[in-house]
C-alpha cells in the first residue's frame, strides 16, 4: 500500500505481521524491536508469527540545537553510522561527534539494564532476524542497527516497518536481505503523520512488553 493511516503502533504491528506471514511458525525466526516506539510494533509481529521477541538498542545522533535532524546513529556494540553529507553541511567537529557518541553510548547501557531486567539477549547467530521500528525517515537508526546486527552472524536480516519514504526503503535494500514497508506515503513528511495515535512510548511500556513476551516464551 502506498499510503495508510494506522490507529496506533499495535495496529501497525498487526498490519505488518500480515505482510510477514511467510515467516509464521518458523523456529529460526527472531523479532527484535528498536526502542522505544518500535517495541509495541514488534510485540504484535512476534505474537502473530509465534516468534520470540527481543530489544536491540540504537540511538539517533541529533545535530546539536537541531536534534530532530539526524547526523547518524549509534547501536549496541558501539557501531556508529554517520551521514557524512549532514556532518559536512553543519560543520560538526570529530571531537563533538565523539562526545555525542560517548553520551548516547552511556544511555544505551542504561536502557539495556532497564529493559532487560537481567534477562540475557537472545542468541541471533544463524537465525533470521526481523528488525522492527515504528517508521523510518532518514533510516539512520535502522542502518546502524542492521550493521550492528551483522556482527551477530545471523542467517538473514529482514527490515520491517509500518511507514517510510520509498527512497529510504530502497536504500536499505542494499544492507538488509529483505525490506518490508507497509506504507510509503508520498510526499513523506513525518512518521507520526501515519498514525492517529502517536503518543510517546515510555520505558515502562517497553519493559512490560518485553516481560510479557518473555513470559509467553516460557509458557510455550
């Protein structure tokens, strides 16, 4: 579909799961959500596919004073992806970038502790990893996540999002094994415009969904 308005992230996840039906019931599949907003979407995908859910930490690096403009992103394991065009355009020094990545790296570690509650990360080696966010704009965070996930030696990486510009989806095709975008509005203005309810996802909601997914896996 080229354009779709989702009720909220949970409904977006159910729509996305229908597009990922070929992965339903496969024992090699793991779903990972990018916090915070990607986790409610990923939870619905994981439930529908009968797959385990995990979180994969990634943080956008925003231009100082214009934080909504991403100059790159940092992911778990210290992987940093930069948009060199933006770095040059705004004239950010290497020292400033180093300070930003160190600060966001500390935030990644804090969130890891809050979200996992002592649970170890799932083993992704040899698995098909479906990495989910609530939408993409530039795709910087997703690119960092995909590059970092490659270090875990998965069998394949599938990028799955409810909404994104068509150009961003095409760019990610060069990094991921498959890209699934449920909606590609044109012109693309902002991720939130594809949702009726785009309220900020809280740390508590992320923690509760991961806890529920873990309990479901134990029962299964």
